[in-house]
C-alpha cells in the first residue's frame, strides 16, 4: 500500500485553503490552519510530512512561524513550502532565511504545486536518511581531520582534482568529497557565460538556484540555520545539513570545508585557463590554415599568371 503523506496547509483565507484541499485531497491527507499559532498547535499534535505556509497572516505570520518550527528540534525537519502573493527576490530570500525549503507564488499553477510537493517530500526523506548517520560520520570525519590536518584534507582533494578535465568532473569530485562527510549539497558553477548546477538531490529547486544567485556576493559564509552557503569567485556551495549540535565542531567543519572550496576554486581557475589556451590554439590553427590556403592560392595564381 502506497504511503499517504500528511500536508498541513496554513492560510488565513478560507478560499485558498479550499483550493488547496480540492487539488491535493486525492493524493494526500490534508489538514488546515488559519494562522501561525494554530499551525504550531497542529504540528505538535499530528507531525505532518510537509507544510504549505502563507506569509501574511494575523496572530503569527508565516516567517515567524517557520522560524519557530525550525528552532524546535522535534519538528525542525518538517519541510516548509511558502505559498504567497509576495514574489520579489528579497521576499523569497526572507522565506529561505526563515527556514523554508521552497517558495511558490500565488496564483500558482496546479502542476507546479504538485511537482514542488513531490520533490520536497522526496528531498526531505533523503536528507533525513543522511542525518541518521550524520553524527557518527561527522565524528569520524573530525577525527580524520584532526589526525591528517585540515590542510592535508584539502591537499588530498587538490591532488585528485588534477585529474579533472572538465567542470562536470570537478563538480562530481566535490560532491563525492562532501558525501564522505554525509553532507548534502548543491553547487553553482560559473564558467565563462555558462552557469551549471549540480546536487546530491535529483533536482535543484528554483528557490535554491535563486538564493545562490542572489547571495553569491554577500560574503564568504552565509548561514541559514542548518544550511550554509559558501561563495567563491566561480561558484557557490550550498550545504543543507551542517552539524549544529556542537558549536566547536560546526566552526571546525566550516574551516575545513572552506579549505576544500579553495582547492576547488583553484582547479576551476586552472580549467578556465586551459580552456582559454585551447581556444587560443584552435584560433591560431585556423589563422595559420587560412594563411597557408592564401599562400597556396597566391602560388597557383603566380603559376597561371607569372610576373613579367
């Protein structure tokens, strides 16, 4: 029997709740709340699999409610999708900073709503699975770092990165390195005028892409609760499950992963230079070929019409 997930829809407009119920009731068990305080009370009782949250509500608004949920360990892993008429990049950033996993603008498309719900529930399940092993893996990782040294860890990655001949290979190596610490990440990689995204998840939602785009010049490290964004010249790394239980471990991990990012950035720059040199060589070959063809044409012309 297929599991039926429970969704809590929170909106102060009854009509909006009716629409959501009508769209989702065939596939999900739907519970509703008309403000943030009722949402908190309901979550404590039923522990839903996902929350659809309006932003502007009386008593307790959506952002404050989400922050409260994320500060409560027992329910912090319940994913939140904001569903709001507020649609500016700054408002979406506020939703992400509050702890939301995704953002949907009203009026929304039914297919988009269903797709976001499915992807968010699937991503939350994957993240939960990683967090089961997170404490043990982190302990082992920190022990290894203490033994080998933070710089040694970065040098090991740096050495392996020399074998990477493309951004795709470098991004995959970086994903593998983070996965060895049981960390789930998304990567934004900029090369020339091309931006590519990579992730441990099957897909990267548009909200994550927008956050990495908007915040790539806001400082080296940006914390969003369990999530940390690390920015570099050629890209960003969004870590979704940083260890918060131990403050010392958290700071040590950020330093170590910063070294890892520096190594990746250095290799990315080298790949850019190699690509530029390859383009220059190809261009030079084309020019030499044109010169050679022109020279041969001149010789043939001189043979047909010799100088007198």
